[in-house]
C-alpha cells in the first residue's frame, strides 16, 4: 500500500441540485418545450434534438431567435457544446486554466475556458503543438474522436471497438476508425448509409444537436445523492442521508456514485484504495465496476452498476467508506414511473 495523500473527498452528485431524468424516444427529451428558433423548421427531424439542447442549457443558439442549423460547427463551438454536456451530467468543473494553446486569445472568455477544460478532460490535444485551431470546422471523423473520448472521460465503459462496417474510412488513422466504431456501437450515429460514414463531410449544427443528445443519453446516470433531502448522524456518528423521488420506467438504469479527490502536487505513491462505495438495490449489494478518471490535479473514482429497466418503487443506496470506516450512507426511495 502506498501512502494516502490528504485530499478533499466529495461526492460529485452532492455538489449540484437534483434534476430528475426525463424519458423519451431519445428519452431524455420527451416533453421538452419547443425552442422556437425562427430558422429551425419545426417539422425537421433535428428540431426535437435542438429543443432538447436548449432545455438542458447546452445551447442558447447563435442569436436571440436563431440556431443557424445549417452552419458548420467550428472547433471553438464544439468545446462549448462538450463542456455544457459535461455540466448537464453533473460532472465536476475543471479550472479551464491555460493548456498551452497560443491561438485562442481572440475567443470569448467562455470559449477560452471551454477549450482549456476540454483539453483538461483529455478530449482534445489540439491540431498541433500549441494550437487548437478554434476556427477550423469539424468533419465527421473529428466529431467521432471528440465524442468517443468524451464518453470515456464521462465515465461510460467503452468496449473494444466492434467492426464498423464502413467502406470509406481507409484514409483515417487507427484512432479515428476506432472512434467511428465506438460512436456507431453506442448509437450516437449510424453513418450516412449502411456502408458509408462520409468522414470528411462537415458536421452542421443541426446534426451536432442529434449527436450531442445521444451522447448525453448514453452517458446519463442516476445516484442516490440526486434525491437526498436530509442527513442525520446515527449513534455511531455515521451520517444517514435520505430522500425520495421519481425516475422514468422503461429506461435502463445506470447507477453511479463518485468520489472526487483534489490531488496534491506530488502524487508519488498516491493510493486511492482508501475510498470505497458499496451500491445496493433493495438491500442487495450489486456487483459494481470500479473505474478512474485522472484529470489535471484531480482524480475521479467511481462505481458503476448497469441494471435492466426498473418499474415500481425501489430503494437505491450508497455506503461510503474511507480508510475502511463507514462514514455516511445515502438512501433514496425511487419510484420508476
């Protein structure tokens, strides 16, 4: 066992207010109000995705009443989109401190921070040393890399890329081809035909709306902490936190709990084994997959249980341990309806 650093340990889900999951066909978006952009055809197949982006705060459009659906996505816009999806998933915000890009000074502060945060979570390294290429447009192969890296950074267990079945990827790098396989396998895109991906076609803002909502969907999770309303110490001083709420029936349940640790400058011998979370459904301990996301100056350690869609009322619990000691329990009675 290496030394354990003195770190601040927080559950990520406790840092933000609970937002109940919605359910749709693109199930997070069912029932969201129309965004009413004057340049979006309400009969367009992309309109529901654009409405959903607005409902989740991922975009406010390009003007007071416009979304510019046919415009190509630029790389600085991609960074903002991705960071807003990151926040919609309640994942911890990073500092956005400069990551060595020398070509972003002309961007708004929001865009500069988003570019740097996107680099911090490992989704981009730029187009060359010291260069992000903020005004470059995003072709479909880059979109695949951005989103495949994003879902992994966001905690989704990404399987080995299956065969993609596309015949037009021969000029791409191995990473790009693998990313295309990942986004296809996750249902983020199916390509432009059964056998083509059209990797060099530029992604429009309406297409990106669909890709982003599907990315949000595959990354979505619930936590007992989303429902907690009160905490009371028991006789042993362990905080027992309880609450209740609803979740949509028919949606596969991805049940996740996180530790977020701020790392010391010197992580030599750092040992994260002192933290542990046991996840329960109706009092039955679940088999969880333990994963890590290592970010600049921070470590996210999390436990992930994937279960079939639930109906009725169930109790989900998380028991938090530090240095082998139980320190608090979160218990939520959730009605799947």
